C-alpha cells in the first residue's frame, strides 16, 4: 500500500500545479477524452495479448494491494531446523512438514526429498519451474508496460479528434480557446496514465517478482543442501548469499 502513496502524491502535485497557475481542476475532467484514452489503450492491449495473459495480469494486480511478503530470513531459519531434523531422523521425517507447508514451491521440494527423487532430477525440475514462472511473470509486467507505451499515442489521437471538433467553432472565436483546451486534456490523460500508473505498475510487479525469485532460488539451494547432507555451517553460508541480495 505504500506504493500507492506515491501515486496519490503525484496526483496531488499535478492538482496543486494546476491551481497554482489559477486553473480549475474541473478543466482536467473530460469524459470523452477519458473514454478515448482508456478504451483505446485497453483495446490495443487486448488485441496483442492472449486471453490467459490478460487474466493473469488482472489477477496479479492484487499483489499491489496485498502484503504478500516472502520472508527470506524466516525461510533460512526453517531450513536450519529441517536440515538438523533430516540429518537426525532421515528425509521421511519431513513428510508431515511437506503436507503442512503453505508455499507450493517449498511443499513440492520437500515432497521430492521425502519421495527420494535423485538430486540432479530434483534440481532440474525445480529450476525449470522457477524459469517458467519468471517467464510468465515477465509477460504480465509487459502487459502494463505495453499499456504505458500505447497510452500517450492514443492520447494524441484524442487530442487531434478534439481539435477537429474545436475547428468547427472557428466562427465563434469565444468558444475556440475552450475547445482547444479540452482537446489537450486527452494528451494529459495519455501521458499521465502511462507515466503515473501503467509503467510504475509494471516496474512494481517486476520488483515483487524479483523478491519472489530470490525466495525460490534460496529455497532450492536449501533443499539441495538437505539432499546433499550438508552440515549447518555449509547451509548458513548458502543462505547468507541470498539474504545479502534481498
């Protein structure tokens, strides 16, 4: 939720600047311009993006409103406990933990240890899952990045359409200035939505995905450490590398 404070701050600065120059905030509100920019941007993105990609992008928006934190330090402590338990009682002692684990990636890895999957096979399967998930996440970020690319151009289209309508008022000079001002509201919407909303959302999602990637890679390293039968000191060295990158 802290990220949205930045968005509200940016909007507040725009509103302050508008009033500072003696303008009215109502001049920045224009229904047709909003429909052109928003509808044109969404239409272009729907045209280029498969339905599943759009659905995934819509679902991932919830990450911006929820605090789905991946605590790397807590995960490192859990692996220390699991390592000692497996060295003392064997991999089968992790079966209950795998069934109760809430994180799907960690649960799958623990289940592989319990089932006696070969180290190389387990590593290859989990690495492939990390790679594919990151690819899907990057496609999601690109949806909003594309919206940030289309929005300013659609805003220019809206401005040109507004100017066409304003030119029809040439015989009424007193209305021409107001018509031109309204026409450029579409440009403001296009540039504003792109730089204050769409592109920040894309980069925010990438930051969240990077943190999740660190969590998964650290989890994989911890699982492999247990599979190799490393001692506690070796495990801690591996965990520290990921904690430094958090």
